[in-house]
C-alpha cells in the first residue's frame, strides 16, 4: 500500500476516533474481492477492517463502477446491523467523501469462509438452510420498512456491477439467447420490492456460532429479491465442477437454501418470486463462464462447455420452479 493510501486511512481513523495520533497502525491486505481495497488494521490491543471502493475493478475486462457504491454498502450493513446484529460485522465509522468505512474484524479461528468449506467438499446443509432463511428475513423486513427504496435508489450502480458485466456481456457472446437475457435485464431492473445485497456468494459469507455473517454489500439496491436467491444458488451449482463427488450434498444444500428462503416470503406471491429466480439462475450460471467476472476455479474449456450445455436450454425455455433447474444439473 502506498504512503498516500496509508495517509487516507490514518486520517479517516483519527477523524473517526478509532485511532489516536500517537498510535501506529499496521495495514495488512485482505484478499478475495475485485472491487475494493480492504485491509485488516492492527492497532495496539485491537484490530478492525477498513474498506475503500475502487473505480476500476481488478479483472481482465474493462469494468468500471461508481465509487458511490461504498455509501450503499455502508447503509446496507447499518440496516442489517440494526435488525440482525450477528449477521454482519459491526459497522464502526464511515466517510462518504473519501469512500472509506471501518467495521469490526472477525477472527478466522471463530469464523470460517463458506466458499473454502464448499471447495474442500465440506458441505453443511444446516449452513445452507441458515443462509437461505437469513436472506429471506432481511428481504422480508426490508419490504416493510419505509424509505428504503429512496435510500437505496442505486439502479445505475447495480447495472454497472451486476446486470451489465453478467447478463449484458454474456448476451454479446450468445446471440441465440441474447433476447431472453435482455428481457431478464429489463425485468430485474424494473422490479423493486425489497433490499437486495447483490453478491450473496459463499466468498462473502462467514460461518460462525451465531450463524452466517454477510460481507461485501457493494451492490446493495432496492430491487428484485429473486436476484439474491438465484445468485446464492448459482454458486452451489458451480461448486459441483470442483467437488463432483459431493454433488448429492450440494443438491441437498440447494434445496435447503430454497426451502428456508421461500418460507420467509411474505411480501409477494411465492410462485411469482420463484419463477423469477428460476429464470435468472441459468443466466447467472452462464455468466460465470462467459461474462466479465468468470469464476476463477473453472479454468478448463470442457468445464465451461458443461455449464453452457446446461444453462442455454434453461435460458431459452425458462422453468417455473428452482427444483427443475437443479434437476437439470444435479442428476
């Protein structure tokens, strides 16, 4: 980290009362994301995290995104912290002008990354169930909270971070389903029902004794809750490519997320939400091999072709039920 970066964070921490001028802060970079700089800050007798949004994301494609997303992430964490305190790291301080915020650091000995466990073949159905339930609970309470639609009127951010790099970019490579993908983009952009995290991925979920903890809410947007459900289920499908021997357990976790989530849906017709999620899911599946943000663990062209062969027919002829999408991939 450059001295300039150090100065920005030092000034922020001192202005926030999280550090004194006489204390030395040691910054240790944390990995895993492509859209922000995030550091563990070691101070005398304590640790915390600082995060700053980047204008150009760390991927090979040219992917620009507004740094204002840092404000929406802070607002999402703050909203969830008020309603489900154990579901997020405790928010500590925020400075919108510099696009920086600080939050609690959760030690690795007590919290384990869900993605790492899945890739090792350690498939915990109860963790999946708890995750699905919590996503649904956040959506449910947000749908009944006045003012959130205005506070999270972040459609341009969501388009730049999710719809364009995932669905629009994928449509350019697949003319056969480009019209269907364009319809999904339009429908998703126009559906505004609940507070959406936008990146409910196992790489952003820590599992601890109190339950799942959500990280990285830069895509936060008041929109279509079906997106979060589909986004999470997509990652359980993708893991089969790496831990094929655990396909049965992954399918069980897929069903657990779905059932636990759907039990919480009280803001709209459940069948309507499930149909939107079921049509989004194969599109997101395809996007993780042919969009601007391909998953890093699928490196073989034969693996990519497996995804395409499963996804494209489901995009062309959408299913109404998530179980029908699962059956096409988990035989």
